[in-house]
C-alpha cells in the first residue's frame, strides 16, 4: 500500500472541533479507510493558545509531529519540529499550548477516532507494554542547509530503529538524488513527511508537510529530491503489541 497526504486534501477537510470547550481545528491530510490492520492516516490539529488537552491514551500506535508554535507535553517543553511517539494504551499529557497555539500532525498506521481520557476511561486501559519517546527539535533547513546536509548520504537516525520496528530518521536529498531508508522487517511501513523543499514521486511533487506512507509489503518507491532539494523525516511504524489484539477500533 502507498498512500499520499496532501495540503489540498487537508484544506478541503479542515473544520472546527470542540475539545472540552476549546475551539480547535482538524484537517485530514491522508485518509485510507478504516481497515483494522492497516489504514494509514495523517491529520493536522490546530490547538488554540493556552489550551489544555488532558492526559489520555489511544488504542493504536501513533506519532505526533509538532510543526508550528509551542507548549508543553507533560513536564517537557515542546518545540518545533519535535517528534513524539506513543504506543497503544500508553498514557501521555497533558498537552498545553503556549501563547501562539500549537500545530501538530497525528500520524497512525491504523485509523482511530477520538481519545480516551485517563481520568474518565481508565477502566478501558489494557495491561501491556507501554512506550513513548520524544526526539528533537529538528531544525528546518533552507536550500543551502539542505545542500550541505546531502553530503551525509543515507538516513540519519534521530531514534535508531528498534527490534520492534520503531524508529525516527531524517533524510536530505539534492536534486535528482534517490532516497534510501532502512526498512526493518518488524515494521508495518514508513511515513515520510516533507519538512522543507520538494520531494519527487513520479509526476507528483510533495511539498512542506505533505507525506507518503509505504507499507512493509510494498517495494520502496522511487523518491527523489526535486529542484532545490528536500528534507524529510522518516517515521518507522511498529505493529501494535499482540496483547492488544483483536483490534478494537
């Protein structure tokens, strides 16, 4: 499976949502159905200034990519660009936005709607492995910075790929340079998100914040830097722990 997440789709699906009395915006950039095994999704959340998202958990593994603004996640400051990972049934938060608000992509290999408050849904928490990780901030590069970074060939790991297939990498490509990433046998696949520049995929160019998902059973596509080069973050997706099956989406 190959799925694409685009700014155009996100703009068309952007809408206000009420989160415990605060007005957020949500826009789906990538939608791939609701298959309980593999249905990659990417959506952008725009959290208003000085708003608190209570501690909670989800039933699926997810990444969050903080791309604008700032705040705190738990006891830690969140800057852009920061990558946060939370495994299924792993509690995290609160997420508190600063004076400028905060924007972040929620990225999941399996579609899921809503969240489970730790205070209100603790009885639905399933015992099992818990894991969360944060890496960053990743500096967004201009064209000169991308060109300098391409001297280091291949994928630079911000979080090395683990035995269970979780990892976070960064790749910079010059014009025409092909992407090469580490594909771990345990991973469900990889999300590749453009941080700056343009990524060439066939006749299509993916620009800032646009993304592509490549499932583990799919040959890795020919992805290359376009004019001006490209900087991407690579999110390696581990499968949900077996204790959390059968799927409960």
